[in-house]
């Protein structure tokens, strides 16, 4: 069984022993997900994607055509949600992400790779920055 977890940890680092000690642990959210419906990959960001406010995953993520998508950008434990659509005729393309690119203009880098997860049962893309 596969779980999607958001946790909060507070740790102390001891440089003498190069060890971590967990001081506080908090489970913020837990969601059970079946293995068959979760797809993960590293995605390289391109200039074209940024220019047109799109993501092009091709056939590597089985995003259905013309479907509402919840796009979640996660950075430093904080998530920002965008409600967008997949393209009607081009497989694996998600449109409507101009605001995402504006919101993270200082962070995103062209040609860098980012971890992406697609959860088919909820039509959700999670993008880790």
C-alpha cells in the first residue's frame, strides 16, 4: 500500500557526532493511494513550457484529454493549488499554468528537473520545487 504523507519534523543536529535527533513529529495529512494509480517521474522544465504556461509530459503521465486537473506546487512544506485543464487533443499536455510560472518565477529554472507525481484517481499533479 502506498501513502501520500505531509509531515512536520523538528530535529537537532549534532555536528560532533554528525547525527540528527527528532525532537518533534507531526503528521499533517495522510492519504492512502493504490499503487496502480500513481505515476512519478523527473520532469525537465523547458523555455517553451514557461513561455506558453503549459506542461508537456507526453505519454509518460497518462493525463486524460480535456479534463480538469488539480495542479499542486509544493515548496518547503507549503503547497499552492491551481485548477487547470489538460489539452483537448494533445496527450500529456496541461494548459493554464501562467499564474504558476509567475508565482514561482524566482525559483524555477529552465532545463532543471523537478519531481512530478500524477495521481490518476483524483486527476492531481504534484510538482515538487
